[in-house]
């Protein structure tokens, strides 16, 4: 029964992570967000295409897609005394969180083409490591404030998180730090196109508004 519960948690984590929030919000607004701006169904493209409120709603929902499975895993399978489990079962919340992030990036609901994983990863780590994650949010805000690029803020925060984890976590939380390091690499992977545009000076500011055309997909986040 326990193994069944863990298996169901993992399946639910991936499927919940895969709910295409930005796509759904776009449809409610009468558009296919994949046909506008960058074509990415993430927060940045929704914000630039549909406005502040849809962008905030997309971020909040994507954040919760990571937070919910991770916090459930922490509560039922990791905390001392929870269902007979101990802190030695770190692999359960780590796997649940990783699957939620993977579900967002490679969503089964959109042909395995989803977002870049930033908001969902933020939700996962807020459940696993709230203090370092809060610090990473500060780094994100500073980087975006200086550069006006959400992509730069996202990558900066992804680098800051594992570093902060080294100084702000206990030894038994080291597996979470390793997950943070792996996610950092993944975030850079999903931002390869952004990195190229940054190097060319062609990355759009988050202040840029307008749905654009499909042809702009090669030039936007």
C-alpha cells in the first residue's frame, strides 16, 4: 500500500506539473499563447502578450504545481514521524519535485512542449527549502531590476539557490541541494535561446508588451 501511495504521488506530481496554465489562460482570453510572442506558455510570454493579471495568475498556478506535490511529499513521507518515514526517505520529495518540474517542461498535454520550469521549480524549493528559496527570490528581483530581463533573473536565481543551500541547510538536506544544482543546469538548458539573444543584445525586456507574430518566436523569450 505504501509503495502504491508513493507511485500515485509521483504520477500525480508529473500530471499536476504538466497542467498548461499559460495555455489555458490564453484560451480563456481567446488566443493560443503558443502562436504569440515567443510561443512559450510560461509566465513571461503570458505577461507580455496578455498583461499583468494573466501573467501573475500564470506564475501563481505554475508555482503551486511545484509546491503542492513537494509539500505533500514532505508532510507524508519525510517529516519525522510521518507515516513511519524518516529523513532517510529524502528521495521521495526530491523525486516528486523533479517530476513536477519535468511535467511542466515536457507536458504530456501539449505534445511534451511546455514552459521553462522556473515558476514550478520555485514552488518545489519553497516547499523543500524555504529560507534559501526566499534568498533566491531576492537575487531574482535584483537581477531583473538591473537588467529588465526575466531570463537573467531566472538564471541568476538558479545559480544562487544551490550556493545559498550550502550555507543555509543542514547535512540531512544535502540531497535537496543536489536537486537545486541539477535544476540550475536544467534552467540554463531551457534558456539556451535566451542566452544566445543576450549575447547578441537582442533579448526583450519584460516591459515589452504586444502579442507579436509567429515570426517573432525566434527573437523572444
